[in-house]
């Protein structure tokens, strides 16, 4: 009797497949696999195969020499990783068993997962078997069985496989050639600067070096920043004609400049609401004395403002929020998200999408219904089920098949509630974060009442703005954290953190309610300018990246490109992928190029990191530019969708590596 063989990426996933197939592992467990009379379930342990180092091509290449560079093999070699050779042999043996008729490829549904299996398949030289690719978004029983039922021939994923092999070859060629060439050229120089006896090895990578450059560049901007002092003016106003009314119902309004003023020159001003010199600010205030002075309400604008729920979480957004809220690094967030996925609580974590697919939107009621068993938010889930938005979510901004490549956004499955009780407290918090974000998209927008009052006194304008939350809408379930320190203050002018506020949903703290005085104001009403006050401030330098904002900056690297045509061409391209970005930061910290403050998650370059950046800037400057890295990543997506061939991509890559390596060799110190 023929059997179906299922091969997953790791043992824990194999267990989920076994359960979905109604296999009792305790009775069917073998060494490295599970077997019944119908099925065999086995697993990799991550990568079982890797690319061979140059010395495996030729022992003489073990020594780093300029005359062996550039190193670009005509045929790339691969080898089984020694530490997992036993499992490879087990998997390879199963793949070749005569009673195995169909192989179901169940590695992670993405480029890297495809690569893991294809390497095994290549090294095991599998032939004469039917191979089907299982593509799933969660590890629930229903989704696994659907994936098996709808599995497609693996040949339909050949382009994705080609992109995976191209990505690996790209990282290999750039890493080996540029690292060796730069070390040979500059290693001793760096050692002298660092006071080291041994030659300093310079590690270079397509993504890693670009990220290092972004962190160093931000640090240089902070060091070269020249602060500007400024002086803002506030007026204190009160209604009424008589002086006795001045003590009651007063309010502040901020000075706003006007082109017609005779009290100052445009060059005296800081933006449109302050002065660059203290004496000018004092002179301006004195021009209104003695107090009180007459004033009049020039205009009153009242309007409602709606704020929609933010889009769903992808991995980058989740990593950013966890860095900000829980002070954990992106690798820790990814590990938590992976655990939640493997325990069936959430969908596949390594996704760039922030929307649902139309197919999932049609069945979304199942996810919500399951959350009624999740005690902390059960009431909200029950309430959502009564909303019409559940049925209309498929036609909303939260569903868009065009914005999904491999997987839709991270959402709760509505299952696995027993597992929740055994999770660590931090993991429970992250799960709640995902559930709250998910439920919030079914709620109506938050509605604010805004009131803007413009006042004129002695020909000068003053403005006061107020904002009051009238209808909480989605904020009811979202529990938006209002952190004034993150939102900044009016006295600071900063470039801000890269990548924050992707949905325009910065935590803005509205007032509890409008003051009675403001509510009673009418256009043309006379007021008294009671007094004036000066408030000193200074501009702030750009903020350093945190681990979270760096992940977002990497995801949105295409936006950093100045050339409009190129930016449009690689729109949506980022540095690295959702599966690799966290690891890049971890590696940079491990090799001593950056430092991560574990309490604040702030990233800073080390002296070594800055020296490496200087070396790269002088030799292969393009590696520091987001456009190069993003364009390479876009090229890989073109290979994956069949727009270009693997050979076209490799020809371009090899030309770049050969040209730049030779340029380093010929550089004069």
C-alpha cells in the first residue's frame, strides 16, 4: 500500500500535521519521523543543507588573498550541515522509500521555507515522486486539512524557488567577496585605529551593511545638529467688558504671525508662532502694555473629525509596537509570534500584509466567534458579532487581495484557548495586542469634536485649539496608550522616529471636554487680553532608531529614495524581508557593530561600526544606500513572479560583484 509523506520545517509543526491527520504520535513515533499504515510525517530542523565555503571548491581558497577574488563559481556547491546530518539521512531515506508515492511539502509557506525543502530535495536527488506544495496561513486543523486538500504541484512554485536560490547566492557572493576584499585592504588600518594587534575582519552583507549605514547616518545627524532656541508667546484672554470679569473663565491662546504686522520682521520669527531672540519676544509683549487690552473673536470653527481603526498587524508593525510597549527586541517578538502560531492561536507571523484576503473575510465570523471563549475580551467579541461590519468587512479598506503576496495579516484564529493559559505573561500580552487590533477593525471610527478659535488684539492674531473625544468607537477595545512623551511637545521641533505613525494614529491626547468659556464664545465677541507670557524652547535633534522603528524603516526603505522615478519603480520594496529583518539587527549587535540598550531598545553604532561604515563608504558606497538594497529585493520579487528569469538576475548580480570587488582591489590607500 502506497503512503503519503509529509515533510515540515520543524518537529513542532510536524506534530500539528500528525494531529490534523488523526495520528497518535505516542503509538506511531519512530526515530526522526511518525508513521502509520497510510501516512509518514517527518521534519527538518530548520536548514539541513547550506552553501559550501570557498575552501570546499579549492583548499587554497581557505587563505584570503586578492588574487583569488572575485570568487564567483560557475556551479555553486552545497553540503549537509554536520550537526543535523542524522536527520537529513532520515528524511532522505524516507523520500526514497518505494512505498512513498506522494510527497507533501509542508515547510513554512514563504520563500525561505521553500528554500529549505528544495535544498533537501536537491541533495537527496529525489525523482519519480509526485510532489505537492501545502500552503497554509495557520496551524489549525481546518487550515492544515484545507492546505493538504488544495495542495498544488510543486512546479507551480518553481519561480519562488528560483528567487530563494538567487537570494542565497546574492548574500553569499556579496558577503564573501566584499568581506574578504575590504578586510585585506583595510583590516590592518582598522586595527591600528582600534588599538588591536590582530587584523580586524570586516563583515559585509547586502542588507546588514545598509542597515548599519542608516544607524550611523542617524548618529552623525545627531552629532552635527545645531539647536535653535526660540521663544513662544501666549496670551491670556477673558470674556466681558469689566475688569471684574477678568478673573473668571480665562483661557490661553498662542500667538500666530501675520504678513501685515508692523511689530516684527519675518526674519525675527521662529516658524509662525515664536521669536528667535528673547529681546524681540519681550519687545513684542511690551507693545501690548498696559494690560488689559481689547480683543475680539475673529472666527470660530467647529468640526467633527473621525479616526479610523488602524490596519491589522503585519510582523514589522507588531515588532515596533512590542519594542515601544514592552521594550523587547524584534527577535523576541518574532519568537513570541511564532509560538502563538504554532499553538494555533494566531495566523502565520512572517507577513508583510496588513489586510485580509477576500476568502478569509468571508469566513471571518468563525475567528470572532472563537474569541468569545477568550475571557479577557469575550464581551467585545460578542458585541462585534452583532455589528453589520462583520459582513461588510470584505468591501472595506481592511480587505485587499492586491496587497497580499504570500500571507494576509496576523490575526487570531479563535482557537487554542487552552494553550493561552500556559503562556508566559509577556506572550499573553502580545496575544491580547493582536486580538485587540483585530477586533477594533469591526468597530466604528473614533469621533472627535474640534474647536478652533481665532482672536485679534492690536492687529495681531492668537489661536486656541481644543479637541474632545465624543464617541470612542474602536478605542473602546483598542485601549490606545496615550504617551505624551512619545507624541512630543509643542516646544520641540524634531525629525521624529522613522516609520512611526504609519496609519496616522499617533496617540493624541484630547481634552476631557471644552471649557464653558470656549463653548460660550461667539464670533465678534469682545474679549480682554489680560496678560502675556513667554515660553522658551529649543529644537531637538532627530531621534535615534529603536529596534522597533528600525524594523519599520527597513520595511519602508523605498520611501527613503530621493529619485522619484526609482522610488516609484520599487514602491513597496524594503530592506530584507519580514522573516530576516530581526535577525539582521541581532547579527549587527553580535559582531559588535551596534549597541542595543535593552531598557529603551535604542540603537547606537559602536566605534567599530562607524569605522566599517567609513571603509564601505570609501569603496562600495552603494551598499550603504537603501535604493540598492531595495532594488535588489524588488528584483527577487520579479524572479518570484516570473517577470525576469533567474539567469537575468544572476547576470546582473555577478557583474556588480565583479566590478566592485575589482574596484576595491585597485583602490589606493
